[in-house]
């Protein structure tokens, strides 16, 4: 995997190792597209020399992911519902009162 970053001011496309954070004007590419990428006429392509290896995940990354999943699945987590009957807006779903139980 690799990351493509456009530098519009310099008319340059940079293909380098997979970024660890999202950046504006950046796109992740598979190896095949990273090696075969071409740029528009007048642009320069700067390409990382070497193999594009997948990033190595640290235990911190895995721990953060596990904690995020655990937090999302908590039963006591407050659930935010969208407002009901917003004037001037009609959605495709409506909230109906429960039928009385016998």
C-alpha cells in the first residue's frame, strides 16, 4: 500500500509509503496503482524508491481500536436520537406511539 499526495502549487504528485494519518489531497493506493500511476501533462511524479510495505501496527494502535469498539458497544452509553417532527422537514421514517398492552 502507498499514499498519493497532490501538491497543486508545484504541479507534483508524490507517491510514498502509506500515511498513518489522513491528509488533505491524499489518497491510499494499492501496490499496482502506486507503481503504475501517471500524472497529467506538465506535472511531475515523485515516487518512493523501494517496496510499499503495509504499516506495522503497534500495541497502542490495537489497544485504541479495542477500546473504541468496547465504548461503542456499551449498553449504558447514552443514545442520541434525532428530533421528531421538525417543521418543514418530512423524512421517510416517523415515530409512532406504542400500542397499549392488553
